[in-house]
């Protein structure tokens, strides 16, 4: 049986994978910017190493909802920062970015 925590982790991972695909298929061919392909690789790596700590889950839980536009917007924004913000180097720093955007 899936839990809300599992669904939240799935949403984070799915958004990273979707962003990687978007960078490879849409941006890569149209723009001559090697950062797009590098960012796609990083997004995939982050999705593979994804684990939610108890602390992260407790911070994300009040915001997580499949129907929340703010949640969707924050995930999209955070995922698009991957590869372009040097501070996002692994899944914990990605989650920190999400948490920071949710706090705004």
C-alpha cells in the first residue's frame, strides 16, 4: 500500500525525470547550450538517489498535494534549476531548494 510519503517522493522523482527528458528532447536540439545535456544527466542522477529523510518529509508534508498548483510550480522551478545552480549537487540539496521555494 502506498503512503502519502511515498507519493511525495514519487512526485519529486517524476518531476526530475520529466525535466531531464524536456532538456534532452526540447532544449537540446533547439539551443546550442551544453548545460542542458549536463543538467539532464544530473536530474536523472538525483532521481535515482532519491530518498526522503523524516525531517524533509515533515517539512514537505503540509505542502504536498497532487492538486496544489503551488506544489507543481515549485517542483518545476526547482527541477529547472538543476544543472544551472551549483548549490544543487545531490538529492538532499534539491529537496532543500524545494523547501526554500515553498517557504516563499
